């Protein structure tokens, strides 16, 4: 058991290393992965099932006890990142399919990585978890609606098909996961160390497949796509913190949580939707984002955690 725990920790700890290794393998030897495009939806569903297994009723209690904080965070979540993605795409003159992929990333809900980064940064983890949980449940409506408004002028979009797909790969697995946790909570608790590993392996496989499908194109678009992703993510983190401090008048403690909720996306969902409804090229921003936001988020979380004046943990009135 101890050996298994060490293996699980090693897999999750070196997530970025696995991504780089398998992405490089897929770039130079795409053949073995080319036929796995249909796997992406199932892999994402597995990630969402894992998320559901970790969710409990207390993840939503702040909706009742601190509705102002939660609503403000959700509104910023779906206001900032889609608009920033649209603006970055325009400024950089991205190919319509790349721009659509970046916008799709911005329209997706925040990912569970935001909760981890908030915890590391000594931010308001409870607020982060609640915002993540609620905005994920709102995604079937808000993601296709926002994407259609912002990307509809770039490419043809079937919003109804997007809504149905998000329900199938996000809501249904999460509900099943929550149901399993309620029915067999002790068993789920015993498997708590394995659940993150399942998500890591699934994300690595998704990125590997996307790289393989775009191996020939990456040589020409990887640079501009990476620049767009970095700008998108950094602006999201900055605006999330700055707007919550100034307009929302939130404490430093809370604003750190909101920053990660804004700047860190469920980019795996963007990849799955892009492959299912758009073009493999539209999945490139999501694949790059999956790697980059963990890197930038870790740096920012470590910086905030190390600050000696990081004692502002009071509740904002």
C-alpha cells in the first residue's frame, strides 16, 4: 500500500514532465495516437466523474452563507476570460479556428486545479471550491451561449449540439460521481489517493492525442498559439485579482481564490468540444493551456504563499 501511495504521488507531482514527454512522443511519432481522437470525450468524462467523486454538499454551502462572494466570482468567471480570449485573438490576428479554440477555452468553467493552487497560495479554498462547483454546473448553458456570441462571427457553431455534449461529458459524469460518493462514501475515501492520478493520466492522454492530430500543423502555429495562451492566462489571473480587490472590495485572502478561478480553466473540456464540433486545430489552445496554467498557477501560488504579509484571511464584509 505504501508503494502504491508513493507511485500515485510521483505521478501527480511530475504532471508537467509527463505532459512534455508524451507530447514530444506524439509530435515525433504521431501514428500510434492518430486513431484515438474518439477517446477524448470518454477521457474527459472520466475526469468529470473523478471530480464528482470528490464533491460533497459542503462544497455548495457558501452559496447560502456567502452568496455575494460566490455570485461575484461566477460573474467575473464568465465575463473576463471569454472577452479576453476574443480580444487576444483580434490583437494577434489568429487564424479563425485558433481564435475560436482560444475563445472556447475562455468560455469553459474553471478546473479543479484552481482549488489546489488556492490552497497552496493560502487563499480562500472554500470559496474557490464553491465557485468551481457552481460554474461547472452552469457550464451547459453559459459555455455554448457565450461561445456562440463571441465566436459565431468566426466559424459556424451548433450551440444546441454543444449544450448536449457538455451535459453528456460534464453534468452526467459529475452527477454519477456524486451519487457514488453518497452511496459508498467509505470506499471513495479509501480510494482518495488514486482519484487525482486518474485525472492526471486522462489529461496527459488528451494532450498527447491533440498533439498527434496536429503534429504537421504545430510547427507553424505553436508559437503564436502559445503566445495567445500565455496572454490569455496571465491577463485572466491579473484581472481576476485586480477586479475582485477594487470593484468587489474583497480581501487579499478571497481575491487570491477569485484570481485562480478566473485564470485557470477546464481546458480539457475545451479540447473535447473542439475535437467533437470544430477542428483539431481548435483544440491546440486548450492543449497548451492545460500545461501552461499549471505552470503559471504554481509560480503565482508559491509567490503568494511565501509572502510574509500574507495574513489577510478575514472575511470581506
